C-alpha cells in the first residue's frame, strides 16, 4: 500500500508485494477533471497525482487501517487499475 498524505486529502495505491501488475488506485466518488493534479511527496520526490484519485484524508486513514489489519485493499472503496 502506497499512501499519499495531504491536507485535506490524500491518495492510496494498492499493488502486489512483488511489485507486479495490477496497480490499483482508490478513486474518488466525484469524478474530477483529468487535467487537475495534486502533488504528493513519494519516494522523496514531488509526484503529481490526478485529482480523481484524491480522497478525503479520513477515507485514506480508513483505507490504511483496513490494510494494516487485513493486508488487503478496502472493499468499501472503488479501485481502478492504472
């Protein structure tokens, strides 16, 4: 689980532990314009993430907690292959 943390939103990417496909991103309920991006510090580098993958930080916390407890992606969230 890769988590981008911001205020007031964040992002979550789920992938297999060996790094192979598929890579899945949690998708916001409201579809945003594909030209809008938010930058998160990922791997010590500012990384643009499409706004459609940005969710409220409380949702990101829930996704993260679910992953910590189960090792799986949260089924309450829509995931999209990237």
